[in-house]
C-alpha cells in the first residue's frame, strides 16, 4: 500500500505508516527545515513544497498510484489560543486544498479508479464541529 503525505512536517505519520509496512510515495511540506529532516529520514521519497500545486507536481512525471493520503493540516486558525478564523483562515483554510487533492485522480493516468482509496486526517480540538471527547 502506498501513501502520499501532505503537510508532512517531520514525518510522524510517515514513520508510523512505514513501520506498518506501507510505502511513502511522496511528501509535501512547505517548511524548508522540516523538508531537510524529511530528506534525512526518507531519502528515497519524492518531495514537494506546496500543497496548492501538489496535483500538477504529482502528474508531471510517472508515479505510483496512491492508496492513502495522510495529512495533519495547519490548526492555527482554529486553535483555542488563536484568533479563531476557522476554515476561512489562511492556514487552516488550506483544508480546501487538501480536499481538492483527495478528490483528484493522483496518478499520471488520471483515471477514476486511481483516486486514493482512503484518507487519514488529523486536526486539533479547535476544529468546529469536532466532538470534544475525541483525543
């Protein structure tokens, strides 16, 4: 099973999924320091720097089909400590880019059967509508 990691950070999801036997096919992380950490721990994995251009980057060359997309997108705009801009905020609002990637055929063949089969998303307690008793 292959996965694409969006908002990859330093690769926490990636490490856990790799230990479960999955193969990371790509990582998207905007922060250059975090990308250097990813490069050190996952040297064989293709990397990109902007979730907003992920589909074009992925389709620019032959790549494997993706079974799973994992992502922990920015939470600053829904944080209890933040201004509570919600999904309209510039950071947490990147959720809509994430949704666009999840809904896209992530392969060079662009066939409907090659859309990711699953998505694993993580977000903090401040997300509106999120049950308060969920860890």
